C-alpha cells in the first residue's frame, strides 16, 4: 500500500497527449487551445472613438479656438471623413474611425451645439477619448497562448481575429463502468436488496462539465462477462472510469481480470480515506488508462476529483491547480491515512473558511450534495489548529 502523495504523483506521470482537432467557434468554450493565436491586424485596427461627440484638431485648441463648425457626421461602421478645414470638426459616434486630421474627441456632455456650431465647455486633452490603433496589440502579436482554457472572454478574442474554427486539444474517449448485481436503473423500483445506479451517473455528469460525453456500461458480477466486456472497452477507449469491484470481496473480480487482459497495475490500495482500495493502471497495448474507484459513493466521487481531474488537466497541457482553504475548526488525524473530509466553504472577510459537514462514511451519498469539496488532512501527530491553511479539492463552483 502506498501513500496518497505517491499515488497522486504516479497518476500524473501517466498523462497522455491525445492530439488536436478543430471545432467550430460556438463549440470552443471549455476546450483548450492547441496553438498560439496571433493578431491578424492591429488591435484596435484603427483610431477608434470611445465616446459620442465631436472630433477635432488639437492645434486649433492650442490657438485658442473654442467654437467649431460641424462639417459632417461619422457613424460607426462607415469609412471616415477627413476635415476640409482644420478649424472645423465632425460629429463622431462611439466605435467610429477617428479622422487622421483630428486627434481629440470631446463627448457631447462637454459641448453645446447650436446652428451646427459646437462650443466647448472645457479644454480637452490631446488624444482624449481615442482608442489608438495597435495600442492593445500590434498585428502579429500573440493574443492567446497555447494551453489556454477557452472561456467567454477568449471567444471574443478568437472572433476578433477571424477564427471560425479553432484548433484545440482533443479530449479522451471515455467509458464509465459500474459493477455489481445490486444495481438497477434509475427509473426502476428497486427490491429490498437493490439500489439505483448513482455513481455512474455522477461520473457522467462530472465529465459533461469537462465537455466529455462518456459512454457507460453496467457489468454484473460474472467474471467471464466482465472480462469480455473490458476486452472490448480497452480496444475502443482512451480512458476507463470504473466504480466498484476492486476491494477484497469474493465478487470483486476487476484486479484479476485486468491482469489477465494485460493491463499493467501501477498501484492498488492507497493509505487514504475514502478510496483506500483505489486501483490504477495502464493497458500498454492500447495506451488505455484505467481508474478503478471503490464503489462507495463518496469514494468514487472523491477519487474522481482527487486523481482524474488533475490527470486530465495535465494531459490537456493545463497547469494543475492547487487550492487552499482555512480551517474554521480544530481537527485531528493521528492515524496513518490521509483523510479527505467533506466541507462547506464560506467567504468571510476576504478569506475562504472550511467547516466540516456531518457525514456518515463512504456510503453517505446525500452528504456529497451538501459539501463544496474535500480538504486533504495528512497524518499528523499534532492537531490541525483553527486557522491552518489546508489543501482543498473543489467539487462545485463556489461563487
């Protein structure tokens, strides 16, 4: 049995690059850029008015001029118009191209207009209210880097540089697999000895948040049937996420079956709770990575977030995030196991404070809906005092 740190590091060592693919811009949110994106023109591409008002030449103001004849109106989206007379002005709308013959934009609030004559109420500053051409980024500059996670902000930039199709990191093909005779479908009425499938649906939902639509299988406790199904699954998937069948029970066939199918066991069993029987391996012939989680709901749920999500982040070239929260109570862990405790997090006086929530062991499914994540409490002969900073594995959006 290995420590949590050893298990975590071993999992990250087996990250896989699945190549690239192009997706439509509308489907790019949540994906990871597979190349640098460069500006195809200056940002902004012209001197742009940032206020509705008038554009004029600062030289006229320096000469003491205060009133200006309006020669024309320039709306956004039209070619610009140059001044015929440097002592005149043009009305200009936000987003319009500022004429080269002008270098000041004065907003309507600072002028009065009568009989097509604009009068200044206060002296403007050179280049005020003008977003200068190329001042954000010059043509050819890298505006988004490879390995950037695409959000709504990045979609705006991708749109501005004309990328209707975006090169992104390819996501792994995944099947989630539940094992056990006791499982029935969600819409069934279970008998007294049965339970509805929950782990596999939680995994499926969690993967959807990563923009992965997984296939799913339910394997009954029959060794030959399990072996036959897994043999096919290994040939057709990049990753298998299994729930159940890895403990010491007489019907926990997975470790033996995976060995018979030529899967390399990286480790089995970790000094942690929940998820002590966690099994991890790689089928080297197909390069399929196997995460085999214990079947208790908290074990499957916790280990998905503790191990699989960082593995996926690293495989996609993202930085694996390390988050921390402040203990809002004193805790002990004088045993040999690393504990992952369910907590509720509050944002108080600029600090993220964690309070342990009441739970009833690894089989307690409902407590998972009440927690924001897990804190990682390593074995320690001393108490974790109030105010201690501890690692935090987030399972839901906090704000």
